[in-house]
């Protein structure tokens, strides 16, 4: 993929002055960390991270040695198992005799666009409703590119069924769902690249909910305490933490084993391993300008820390809608808020890092509203494959051979 530097320069110019400066600081933090052998962790949400091609770009940065660990949501696990983005036909569900009360809003039923070869492959795994597929092929509908493998037939159902099979393997080999699922995922996904290169990719505890049976299987694959410990270990090793369009990060970056914000004090007291955010760089890409305003209030008059010290409500004292993650972020000396569209921020951020480190990127994301962004989304639909069950079983055999369980 040819990198459109002119467009990325336009993205940079489109950020406000403070965000441009923040991007430069964020890039410098990552470059310094990598040059001294440090590590970078990325904390992603779902939604725009998928649609803007950011998760695919992160997989590329994992491949090139820039990103060393990732946390994400159960929804991203589903969509990466489906190939990140799908083209689906959205039809009136009444054409198929479905109960409208059980259908999504608007009485819509979706069909995944699949080739004859892909359908033939699915028939080897599951019983398809051939009559429904024929009706769907004949029905009027509109074609839409959307996050893959959750709502559309048959890929959404297939992914739900695979979740149960993967969970059974997880219990057998005592590994997180994300790692086992990664064995069958495309290498251009975060899950697939993480499994290939031994890079941890984990769903955070606040992001377990919302992924259908896949989310339940992720949650059930290992204990919540073990998951929290693994994520704490990941963040403890990171010099730079990049948060991308994600909510509830206070429960991620300063969870039950982190001491600098205070939440891990009793874990330390009880003799458990803990870590500190002190000295780390905490970067956040977000559309909410209140993130930056909360930091300004803290810098100008230590208002956020004062509210905490005096036990006062931070929302009333700051006079802004106060999100949970603002607290630790605003008070952290190494925090860098970059306010803007992640579809613009990530290409700028990634390319500047690559140029500074002498890395050639083979994939680039673009804001989805641009012609290049639309082309990128089409590329993802065409090129990134959905979950391969045979690759999963091959990965299981390799693991058992390596660990003496063959």
C-alpha cells in the first residue's frame, strides 16, 4: 500500500494547534522509548478504531516492533475474528417471517456477502439455512460496510458458535480466549499478529461486556483476577501507554494493582505484586475536549487533586462533565491529551514514528470519509480474511507439541 503523505500532512494541519504540539510530544515519547529498548502498550476501544482502520494499523505497528502489547474490547475480538470489516446486505426482516420484536431496531436482518467458495467452506463447519440464504440473495436491500461478524447471517452465528469451541480449548490449555482465538485469525489483525509474534493482546475487565457469546467466552476463559494481573504486568512493562477512543480507562491504567493513583495500596499492603504509573507517559487520543480542560484545571491550580484531597465532587468543583478516566489522567505528570478525530491522529502519529525510526509501513489507515479512507475500508473487506478453524487446530497442535501435551 502506497502511503499518501500529502493527505497525512493535511490531517496534521487539520488538528488544532495544541493537538499538533501534543502529537509531536507523543511521537517523541514513543521514539525515545523505542530507541532505548523500551515498550509501548496500546489501549483500544472498539467502534471507530475498527472503522477508521486503526486496529489494522496497530497490527502493522506490532509487526514492525513499535507496539509491544495491546488491550482491547470483546467487541473487537468478535470483529477481528470476522475479518475486521464485512460487506453486508441489510434487508427488511418481515420478508423472512421473523418476529419483529426479536429483530434489531428498524426490523433489519443482515446477510454477509460471501463468495461461493466461502459458503462451501462454511458448509463443512455448520448447517446453513439454504432457503434463508436463497431468499436473502433475491431480496431487496442495501449494501453496507460495517464491523464484521456480529449481526449478519451466517458469519455472526458462526462466530458465536466458534466461541463455545474456543472456550473449551481455553479450559483445556489454560490460556486466555484472545490468545487461542489468535491462532485462527488473519495476521493483519491484532489478535492474529499477537499470536504469531507472542505479543499479549487482552480484553480489559470493563470491556468484557458487549460481545455476545464471544464476550462471555472471553470472560469465562480465565479468572478476572488473573486477567487483571496479566494486564497489570503488561502496563508495568510499558514505558508509554497510548489510549485510543476508549472509555473507562481509569479502571484499566490504574486498576487494582497500580499504586501511584492509590488504588493498589491494599494489594501492596497484603504483599501482592504491584506497579506504578509514575514516570510513564500516558497518551490519550479522544474527541472530548474536557479531557484537556481537566488537565488544564489541574495544571493551573491543582484543582482535581484538591477535590480528591478534600473529598469533594470533581464535577461540581471543575464545572465540567467529569468522566471517570479524567481523574488519574489529569493528575498524571506524563499525560498527553491529543484532541481530535482518531482517523486523522493515528496516520500522523504512526508515520512520524516510522520516519523517525527508519521503518517502512506496509499499511496505513485514513479517515474513513476521505476517498483514501473508503479505499482502505474496501481493502480490509477484500484482503483480511475471517477466522480460519483449520489454522486454530494447527495452532493447538503446535502448542500441545511444544508443551508436551500431544
